[in-house]
C-alpha cells in the first residue's frame, strides 16, 4: 500500500533525512550535469520537498501536494500546486523541464508527456528520470505508489511518440543502488511515521555518509551493465516538427 508522505512533512527530521539521502543526491548530481546549458524558465515538476534544481538556480517548483508546496514556499521557493496531466500553463511557455521519478506514479504517462511537450517552447529540453526493469520491483515501489518500472526501449518509444527527440541517455542506477534503497526502505517502514529527532552532530555525519554513498553509486552506475541499470536519465528536446501519436498507448 502506498504511503501518504504528507504526514511526514510535519516532522523536521524527515525533511533533513530526505534532502540528504543518497538516492536523492545521486539523481540531483547527475541531473545538474545536464542542466548546465538549460535555459530559464525552468520547471521542476513533481519536486515534492526535495527539488532537483541545484541551489542558486532559479526554478519554479511544482507538485500535486499542497503540503509539499506550502513547505517549499516557506523555504523561499516559487512553488505551485499543479497536476502533470493538466498543467494549466500556457503552451510554449517553458524553456526547460526537470521531471525526476514522476512518470512512474501516473496511470496515463502518455498524457503526462503530452502536457510536458505542450508547455515546452520549440527546442525546449526535458530532463527525465524513471526507475527501470520490472525484475527490480520491490516494496519501495509499492510504498511510493509506483504504477510501473520502465523497459528502456518502451520509454524511448513513448517519448518519441509524444514528440520528443532523444538527445542522450544515461544510466544513473545499479544493483548497488537497488540494494541500498531496499535497506533504506525497510529502515523507513520501521519508523511507522515517527522518525527520531537527532542532534545536529549526528545529522552532519548522516549527511557525510550519504554523500559518500552517492559518490560510490555514481561510479557503480558508470560501470554497471545496461541490464542492471536501475534508473534511466533521458535528455530530450521538443521537436519542432513531429508525427505525434493520437491518444494514449
């Protein structure tokens, strides 16, 4: 059963844990490499309370969780409650979009990609990450409310059908990432919504450990065979002329 993470947003310790967790840092570091040439305005869709946009990089945060967006506004970020299936933004209004670990939560991922395509400017870029391979399905997928894990070839076909030109792909996960994430999931579920409040000293060590783990996982992903890649990053561009599919897959 999926967990309603809203209940954790009232716990300051959860925010510290989440924003320093190795798998969040892993994705954020890799996405930052692709954001270097991305133009503003940048939309970070599905950001929750842990955005992918690097610190100091202007971005509009968006999520369907009112509680998460309220917290991000309190942190000083421009934030909006939006549904990825119906963004309510003007067409051709956004230059760059980050969509990290979002599509797997959406029943109609084709419709969601269609909305991202619509609001992007011509030649605008989309930086996307999703979990891969059904054989990696685990308790963390159920808890997070995932609908699927993607097969790489199906993911690329879906993006092309939505009108995107795929410019580059990168594996950012590995078997080690899956094992560590499962360990973190088991630990998280044992808290039953009552994460302990630790000292600043302990939290600093927690942050250092997770940064080290993220660095190790970056190396592991580069050495990992494609069949063991657990997370795919896709860097793509809105094609100016395309033959889009008519309706959901």
